[in-house]
């Protein structure tokens, strides 16, 4: 676990599954798809400003270490110009510049992971930043060796230190798990050749994969997109192509998975974590009991949610049982017309504006100022994300826009992240980052606003059924699938502690969880046992996935409060987003009379999904 809560390139990874079209001009009449302009960070990989910032951050971090190392307890006691608050301000300024550099490198790389020059640039920057930031490593470690009473007194008596109270409180939660300084430095410096290198191998291997469908070679996302085709033969062909290519490369993905699981086990063992997911829970500032309650509630709801819905869907498609490649097939009632970029823009901004004009205004900046990269290019990172960069700049959103209704929901999702990140930026580089569990709140809320706005405009019963079905599927993918992914990861990491896992063993664990979560309406046939290999979260952020289910269930409860609120909800909602990482989930939810530690909280969130399935069943009667 990183004891320094710094901005990291892991936050650049795929956040929300999106579809991709073949490289080049977008399919259909989608209009001009925007590409982002990174010059607000740096003009180019060889920009003199970038060289200057690297040099200045290097000397600044070295000077910072010389000035403050070994003197932080004295600073905490003294206050004023030589106090801990001054050190914290300087530290935050250095984190800001390092975050800007690594954000630019990451965004440049993920724009085209297949470009050797970009890959080299990204790797070189990672190495430089790792070396430079090693001079900052002492700071958090030394603060956590200061007696708590001294830190508390500094917070109480020194205004500059008091500003950083939330960050200091969070930092001290890491205290039981930090190691001796030289070991921490070793972990830090070896991250580039350790898990960072295996992450990069996964990214570049996945970007290079090609899938042959009837003689046409495609990259991953266009192939996955065909699983949403209205043509059953096309879906089957895509599944067969995925199976072939994953199978041909499964040894590589098995090695990556084994290595990273062992790497995590070593780190967890040295730090003293009891459970395989405890380091993620700590980073998310959420209690294990809360996550266990969520996981248990979702598992118990499988029969009422995914099992029930897929049985209904099989009937709608005229099947007794669907093959796994039919799971995301459109219903016969689903409109097949592609949605233009301008229509998608208007749809999301209108839904945001109906909630609050401020939300639409912030989201509008992403379109107006080229903060979005929407089209597909060869080598571009799959999926979608919103990366916050640093408070002195602004977030950037990556999409792979195809014009499907799900792509509009993905746009709403990522812009929700973007609005959240803009508002939280007021907290500064140290306190703006939000734990993953709460980071999904605004994104899922943005999706819900967009869905409800579209549903309210829909009067045709067939279109309404298609919309409801798609929303239910998205919620099942966000809640049921992600908890199933979390349970799969738990099985993999637990089994890895007993020895290296074969591809076949990982596949068996995957299939066992898939059968349990999907239910009897889905036929799990040969080849699906390799589909664990392409999920990036397993590689980049172990146990990340439960944050999606956490956010979805939380938003379901939050949206119910919004529907019943007479006034003042929007103000409380924006206050929650502005808080960034300064408050625990219990503090953020208290103004809405919500409590995630209450097991019934999750049941209420899941009941909204069940209610939508009830509505679908009524429409079908």
C-alpha cells in the first residue's frame, strides 16, 4: 500500500467498460468526435516547461528532505514559520508538480500505448518520478512516528497545520502498517521494476492482441462490442475469436496474475495485514465489516436480481437458455439507430442541468475546452476513465464512443467523475483525492440522472421496456458482476498463497463464481474460462471492483432521498462532492440520514434494482 497518498497513474486505468469502433472515422453518422488537448499540462513530450519542472521538482524534493528530515517533531512543537504546517504546504506543492508530470506522461501514453516513443517516455517518466519522490518518502513515515498528542496539539494550536487535519488523521490510520524507512524506500524504488512493470506488460500485451472475426482482425474493444450485436451469429463469432486469442496468450496473463498476487502477498505480509483485501479497505477508508455486509447482501440477492432477470431475458429472446455471449444482447425492441456525439452531449448536459445548472456548467467545460478524447485510435487504451490530474489543472476524460445507448451512459458516468474531481480540487493536491468507494458516487449518480431523464421522455411501451432492460443490465453489471469479480479475486489471492496457480485452476475459480452469480439461464460453455484475463482492474488495482457496487447501491439510496427531498438536496450533494477526501463515508452520508454500516442500507439499495425488474415484468404481462 502506498503510505504517501500521492496522485498515481493507477487512477488512469479503465474505469467503466465502454465500446470501441474500428480505428479511423467513427461508424455511422456520429459527427466529429473530440480529441483532448493536453497543452494545459504540457505542450509536448519535449516541452521545455516539462524539462524545467522535472529539474525543479528534483532539486526541490532534495532540498525538502535536507530541510525537514529529522526535524518534524520539533516543527510540530514550534508552529509558525518553522512549523509542521509550513512543511505540509511545501510538501503539497511538490506533490502538485509531480502529479502534473506523471499525469501528462500517463495520458500521453494511454492515448496510444502502441507507440514505442510514448511507451519509452512513460517508462522514463515513471522511473524519474520514482527516484525524485524517494526524497519525500520520509515525510509521512516520520510524521507517523511523532507522538499523537504532539500532532493533536499542533493541529489545535497552529492554523497552518490545522488546515491539513483530515490528511493527518487519514495518514495516522496507516501507522500500524508502515515499515522502517529503508524498507519503505526499497519498496518504493522497486515498484518500477516490480508491479509497475507487470502492469505495463499487461497494458501493452492487451493493446497488441488481435481477434480474427471472419477474416477481419480487430482489437479488443471492437470485438467485445460485437457481444452487444443484434445478430446472434455475430455474437457467437466474437466470443469464439475472444476465446481463441485469450487462449493463445493465457500463459502470459497467468504469469502476470501469479506474479502480482505474490507481490501483493509479500507486501501484505511485511505490513501485517490480516485479510487479503485489508490494504484496499484501508486505502478506501472503509471498514472490512461494511464491505463484507455489501458482498453478503449482493450474493444473497443473486436469485432475485441476475438469476431472475436473465430468465426473463432468455424468454424475450426466444431461448430456454442463453449462451454466455448472449448476456448483453439487445432486446428485439431496442432501437438500433446510432446516437450522434452532439445528441449524446445534449442528453447528458440536459439531464445534469435539470438537476442543477451548476452541474451542467462544469460538465460543459469538458466539451467546450477539449478535455475529452472520444474516438478510437490504434493502440488507444480500452474502456473509459476520468483522470483528475492536479488541482491547478483539470480532469481529462477518455472514452471510446460508438454511438450506442450504453456509450451515452458511459459519457454520463465519466462526466460525473469529472464534476466531482473539479469540485474536490478545491481541497488541494493532498486532500482532493477521494477513496474509490466514494469516487463512484458522482459517476453513478450522473448515470442515474441521465437514465431517469430519458425514461421520463419515453412514452412508447416498447422503447420503455428496452430502456428499463438496459438499465437493469447495467446495474447488474455494476453490482452483481463486480461483487462476483471481488469474490473471484478473493479466491485467486487466497489460493495463490498456497502456491502458483495454473491457467486451468484460475479458469475453474472464474467459472465457479460466474455460474453462481449469473444463474441457470446462462449456459457457460467451453472457452469462457479464459475471460478473466482481460479485466484490467484485477491487474492494476486488486479488489478495486467492489467500489462500483458500493457506489451503485449508495446512489440508489441517495437518489431515493433526492426524489423525496423538498429542497436543499442539491446543496448538500455539492457539499459532499467538494469535500473530496476530507471526510469519512459516515460523515458524508449523515446529512442524508444514510448509514453504510447498517446492513439494511445495502438491502435498500438493491431493492431499487429489484423494483425495476418488477416494472419490466409488469410491462411483459
